[in-house]
């Protein structure tokens, strides 16, 4: 993972609007990630950042948000994985349409636009167990990496 790319992405994603930014990492997530034997870093917002190595030598960045979002009585946690970076602030129409089509086909999660990035987001119950968190992270990083490989052949920025 190229440090400049990670820092630029972190700055962009961390500046994205959120309901309530967490400054402290959620200790539940830390315990779950440790139980899964994952190495991670914690960013300035208190989110967990992981880099997964895939079988084909590629890597993929994943964020597990410490912030919990609510709608009525439903509380969810988001897992983010970037898959596309646009040259400008808008995603090209063909890319946006491809991401929408992939969202339709995805069993877990969907694509969102965060500034100039296409980010795959999986939402799970805020109190989900470690197995559910593991499955959600796998869905996020596999989907995002496959899309990155499709849209930017030969590149592995995330």
C-alpha cells in the first residue's frame, strides 16, 4: 500500500459528513478484530483501518467505522472499502452506472460516492458478532478490489 495514497484517501474519507464523528475507537471492534487475529491501525476519527492481502498479490484497504448510525431503533455500523478514484470531483457516468449495476447484484452492501471516490459500504448491526464483522469486511474488500481491477486494469491503488 502506497503511503501517499492511503493518507490522501484517509483525509478525504475522514472529512466526509457523518452523523456523529467518533474520536475514540469502539473497544468492541478492537476486541473482535483481535479475536480474528487481524492487524489494524486506528485513524484520527477512531476508525479501524486494515489492509488485506489477496491471493493474486493485490491488497485492499478497509475501514471499520467506530461511529454507529441510527434510524429509529435500528443501529448500524459501516464497513468501507474504496474501489475507484476519479480524476475530478464527479465520477464518470459509465463508472457511476457500473457501480449502480454492481450494487444491484451485491448480496451485502452497495456503492456510494465519497468526494472523488467510489466506496463499497456494508452496513451491519452495531452489536454484530465477530463472525458477522469478518463476513462484512470480506464482502467489502473483495467487492471493492474486484471493481478496482475491472475499472483500472493493472493498477492497485487501494
